[in-house]
């Protein structure tokens, strides 16, 4: 089989690594997600691709799955209708409300005057979100009415996120601990993967600016049995019911972004693709065949008994360029890659004459698994200490739990 993976980050490197384990795979071609659907269609035909997997959300929301299917090309992922669950927060919140998926209270606004009138009467903190895709930057947590006014002004009037801000979701602030649960669906069942915990901030103890993710542990220690049960009943089951009633038929990933609070487990958002860097930590724990699982989903034949997860834990630490997420220099040679004993996935790396250089903000993902979380963390850090380039940096506290487990 010839496989096309679209996207060139650490997530896609991990996807390709896992797909490669299937003996039927002859070649995997990785192409950038900045190409257009037309260009990718052309590549898929020219390269005689048998199976395509898309890493990030933009092309899914634009309808790449519909375009490939129209040409009878096999592709895994949500069609345009289902991708709206990620592509429009207003749509996904209305879907959650309609089908009783537990989520923060909210209102949607297309008119900035109405939004401004609404925020006058709310409690703070309050969350203001651009409804459309904004590369993970469209969510503003406002501590006061003044901040909320500024957020509405920037998103709706100044249009800092362009069309993504034509509509906003304004919602209740939830206090708790986040968890990422990826899952696979064939629209008949949704089968959850091992839970994960992302570390979004650049600074230790979750301080400083937001990033694309500086590390992940899996499973997520806050996802206790009770939390899993609440997730199943309050989120997964009503989501599946909603998909069926809305006639959403697709094979794809649903990544549930959860907030675990004292009042139960809430759904913050759906992502209709795998997480980055969640994927890098979760796939090394998958013992069964990944390609077969994706093919089963496409055939409407997902079988929980065929999917086997390791009992181990996993830790992914991201090596970033100094200055990320603001500004950073590219082109420094990376040293020590040959000394890594665990997994290394390439995110922002350029290879030239058998040498490797940093070529992005997040550069490498080091991933280790171990019999328990402490062992996985220790192994990942032992490896990352061996790799460096000028000004390279990483968080030293991936997997440190700053909050006690929440009793729900
Ligand atoms: P989203 O893109 O909706 O997942 O939001 C991005 C991030 O903003 C989440 O991962 C949370 O850290 C935070 N966030 C979003 N919605 C809320 C909320 N209602 N309460 C508290 N934090 C939130
Ligand atoms: N790690 C969060 C995301 O992929 O959206």
C-alpha cells in the first residue's frame, strides 16, 4: 500500500511511524498541509496513493474528505459536515446543547452590540471565543468586564482572527483540570483511546504564553474510573446519539477536550483530528495495528476487541527553539540525535547533507514509555538531555501534578 499523510509536524511523524508497522505498507509519503486540496488530489493520483490520512483541521473543514471520496480515493477523516464540529464552535455548542452533551453555559453572537450588552450581565471570569478556526488562538479568558469588552472589540470589530471572528461564543468559565481523550468512530460506535494530558504553557507550573503543546503524559492521572464513567455517559453517548440523528456518517477521529471539575466532566470542544502532541504520546501505547483500525472504521466495522492498549505509561517532552512561542532563530545544527534510546519524532526539523537543523518553534518530540508514569518521565528526560542546539529549551516539569485528583 502507498500511503499519503498530510501535515509535517511531530503528530504526522508519529502517525507515519505507527502506520509503517503494518507489513502491507510499501511507502508513506508526507506532504505539507499548506498545499491546496487540488494539489493534494493531483499528488494522490500521480503517486498512486491507496490510503490518505490528514493530520490537522484546516483541510478537513475545507472538505478534503469529500473531494477525495468524489474521486474514489480512500481517505480517513470527517467529511465537511462532521468537520464543522471543530470548524465552528457556535455549531458545536448548539449540537452539544441539542443532544445534552455536558458543556459550559453559553450564548452565540453575530452582532457585536448584542455581545457587548450580554457581557454586562455576566459573572467573571468569562470566556470569549472566536467561533471559527484560529489556530488555537481564538479563546480569550476574561477576568473582568473591561477585558471582555476588549475581547469582543478585537474579535468582532477589529477582526484579529479575520472571518473566524464573524461569530463569537461567550461562555461560562469552568474551573478544573483538562484532559484530552482521542477516540475513533465509524459513526456506529465511538471507541476512546488512552487518555492524555497536554501541557499548553511555555513556562513551568503552567505559566506564561500558550503554545502548541510542550509535552504530554498518557494516561492522564486525573481520568479516574469515575471520570471515565461520567465522560461515557455525559459526553460520549449523547455525542454518538447526536451524530446519528444528524445523519453524520464518516470514519474519523474525535478528540474530546475535557474539563474535569467538582461538578462533573464538561466538554470544552471537539477536535475532529488527532492532537499534537497527544498523538506522539498515545500511539506508542497502541499495541494493535493502526492501519487496520483506520480501515475497519472506513468499512463501518470498528471492533473494540481488536484494539489493544499497553498498560504502560508514556511521556512526550517537546524540545523547542529558544524564544518560542514569540520569535526564534532557525538553522542551528541539532546534536546528539544518535544517542536517543527512545522515540524521537520530528516537528520543525530540516535535513541537509545528513545533518539536522531546527526549522520551527517546536522542533523535536522525545517519547518514552515505562511501566509507570515516573519511569516514562525519567526515561524521556534522560534522552532529551542528550539532544541540543543553540538556545534549545524544554519544560523540566512535564508530568508533574500540581493539583490533587478532583473528586467528582
Ligand atoms: P478550546 O479551543 O475551546 O479548547 O479552548 C482553548 C483553551 O481555553 C482550553 O484548552 C482551556 O484551557 C481554555 N478554555 C476554553 N473554554 C474554557 C472554559 N469554558 N472555562 C475555562 N477554560 C476554558
Ligand atoms: N494539543 C491540542 C491540540 O492538538 O489541539
